[in-house]
C-alpha cells in the first residue's frame, strides 16, 4: 500500500508538471486587442505640461494584417509673463499594420510591424495678451483670441509587440507625421494639435509605448 501511494504521488507530480502541455495546440488565438499608451504620461513632466490619454484597438483580420483604431485627448496650457495660451481637444486615427515576422508557430503572437494612419483632431485654442505679427500693419497685441480648429495628418509607423504573458502585450512604435493643413489658423499657429504635436512643425516624430490585452474570443 505504501508503494502504491508513492507511485500515485509521483504520478500526480508528473501530471502537474506536464499539464500545461496537455491539449496544447498550434491554433491561433483571435480577438480584439485593447491597449493604452503609457508614453502619454511622460508628457505630464514636459514644459509646458501636456495632459491626456490614448487608447487603441486592433484585430487580426487575416494573417499578419491588423486594422487599427486609436483615439485620445490632449490639453496644454502655458503662461509666459502676461501672455497665456491653451489648447485642448480629442483626436482619432485609423489605419493598418502589417507584421513582418514569419509565422513559424501559430500560437505565438509576437510582431514587428509597419503601417500607416490617417489622423484628425477637432480642437480649440485660446490666447490672451499675445503678439500677432503683421508685415503690413506691424505687430500688435490682442487681449483675447479664441478659435475652433480642425487639423489632419498622416503617419508612417514602425513598431514591435511582444506577448509577455498569454494575451498580454507590451510594445513600442515610432511614427513619422506629416501635417496636411499647417495653415489651419493663419493668425495664431497652434502650439498643440492634439495627437500630432506642435502645430509649428509640418513634419514630426512621435513615439508610443503601450500595454495591451487581447480578448480571446476564438481559436482557429
């Protein structure tokens, strides 16, 4: 009886050790992946501070092809001497990523991607006691200025995503942004176009570092 109990105990330990492998297959997990950009919080410590948040959603509709939606909100305020400026509003991006890594194991979801986005922001800006340059009338100061603006741009994207735990991903991306309407406000160039960056630059670089979770709806 003692020997039988010992065999049962050893068999139980062996079963526990190999149980993660039992029933394991090479089926690929599919489902929407929801993420948040952690890099946005770095801007809290910039000067001037930019506050906001950004979320993303993607889905593998075909091998290595991921349509992507991204949305966020940004606000910035700056005061220098008697002059004050603020800009705030939401933004959104839509695009697609393509995974360059060969799929040697269908159960592995790491990716090195390239892609593109079309992006737009509807935002407002306000300024008090600022100098408006004019070649004809000469520079002049306005007490208060407000405008509602629309900015849009395209992004070329390259990034890496790693599945650190089942369905949990960390990743980063680098983005080259091209502003399509830099003259959106001919009087006061925006210090911040939400989701893009400084409106004074017609080209710019962006960076994201995101954590995401894939909702495992099915395997196939």
